[in-house]
């Protein structure tokens, strides 16, 4: 059979990587005998309890297939159709979910806040909410934050607490898109509780896929009443796995002994190394690098040269620039090899100028 995977790692997205050994092993462990379906199995119970442990609280947990479902269904559960959701103008829920949050909430409007480095500021939230308070405008109800952000930055606890204060004042619930929550926790080196429910987060979409599992995200409700009938919502949306144990078991593998953080730290460290090496070539990051991605501007010719060498990376995220994303399995060799190819075209470019 033809091997269709590239030999080296890629920098396009952390979802280009495969399944980490621990997640794989637990999937295999779960593959014995018969158990009850639809989440009524020991693996789902274990995974749920592991999540309660790492968040140090009795939360409600649901496993769904992907991040779009996790975000849009959890947002829908916080809203009525006449409400609105505030988020950054580069938020995944706005730019990359094909209108799913609006669809699943039957028309809730997204209100876009221009931010800095992918983050929303408390003043901007307040401004947006106070812009219109009449009955003709959809009522602001939820604030959606992404942690780590789409631009590879991370909200500090201080920033989160300032946001919480304004959200409380304005009666907004807080949703957190944590597709790269592991990278944020690893980057801050703080407890998961500190940057979620202790900072006012009502519901977290806790990403597993980009952290190293095959399929799945956990929707974590820190206020149990907000999870009311969420199981029906998942079922109706086609997000209730009948063989749920295979969504849940990899989580047990990730959360046992801090595997999830080991890989997130690794991905962050690789991004840090990449950033450092690029800086030596005076290619500076566009945003503070606080998680596992580095954004840089590269000349079109350099981008074409790298793509010609088989490198894959995105240049459509946020406000443009090349996004170089590291993963749980990115190696120094991947990075060195990328940099060698980059050197070739920088050198080539400089030579051309001399002639
Ligand atoms: C990857 C990602 C998601 C999830 O996307 P799916 O493809 O639906 O799993 C959600 N939010 C952010 C910020 C992401 O990067």
C-alpha cells in the first residue's frame, strides 16, 4: 500500500498529527468484550471522573466528536434564539464553524469584538454590550473566549479575572473554546481550575484531538444546571456516540499521570525552539508566542519555496501571516529540516539582490 503520510512532521495544524501512544493503548484496552452503549459504560465513567479530578470540582461532562459540535452545542445551551454571543473577530466560532453556533441556537447572533493578539479586552466587551440596550437588538448573553487563542496567545488569570468582573456586571455567561486548552495550561503552568471555573468560566470545550487523541472533545459544565437536557441536544445533533467507550477511553490515557500536559509542554517547547531559531534569522513572531504556534511573515517567494519542498502550513488564520503549529509529536529534526529549507531561500533571495 502506498504510504500517503509525509515523512516529516508538518506545521499546518496540530490535527495533522496522529494518535499518541497512550491514547492508542487505552483505545485498545477498551476493545475487549461487550459493555453498555451510549456512555453508560465504565470507560466513560472513568474519563468523567478523571476530568472532575483535574478540575477539582464536580462538573458535568459530555464527550462529542469534534470542536465545532462542542462549541456550538454548548453555546446553544446558554442562549435563547433572541440572544447574542460576543467573541473576538478572529474566534474559531465565528470564522471556522460554518455558522454552526448560529444554526444550533436557532439564530443567535454573533457580535464581533476587535481584539489585540487574538484576545478580547474588558472595555471592548462593555462597549459592545452597552452599544444597544433596546428591544430591537439581540440581547447579549454569552461571552466566548478562546484559550489558547487562535493567534497562539494565552489569557493570564489576571486578564480572565478582569473579564469575569465585567461579564458578571453585564450578566454574561462565559464560554471557553479550549481546543488548545492543554497548551494554555502548560504555558501558564497553573492548575486547570484556576483558569476556568475559578475565573468565572461556565462551560469549557476541552480539546482532546489536537492534544493527541484521535477524535473527540469534552464539554465540561462547571455549573450543573447549565447542562440541563444537554444530552438531548447532543443526541439530536448526531453527537451521541453509541460506542462511547472509544471516545472516552483515550481521555483516561491522556489524563492518567499528566500525559496531556506532557504532550502540551512538548508542543509548546517545540514552538519556543522554532521561535528562537527564527529570531536568529531576524524573522520575528507577529504575536507573543505563548502556546504551540508561531506566526511569522515570510516573503511570498520563501513561502512558495517551502511549499515546493513539501512543507505544509496555513496562511489564512487571523489577519494573515504564516502559522507554524507544533504538535505533541513535533521533533527538533522536523524544525531543523524546515529551517534548512528556509535558509536556502533566504540565502537565494539575498544572492538575487546582490546581483
Ligand atoms: C481546531 C479548533 C476547534 C475545533 O475544530 P473541529 O475541526 O470542529 O474539531 C475549535 N476551536 C479552535 C480555536 C480550534 O483551533
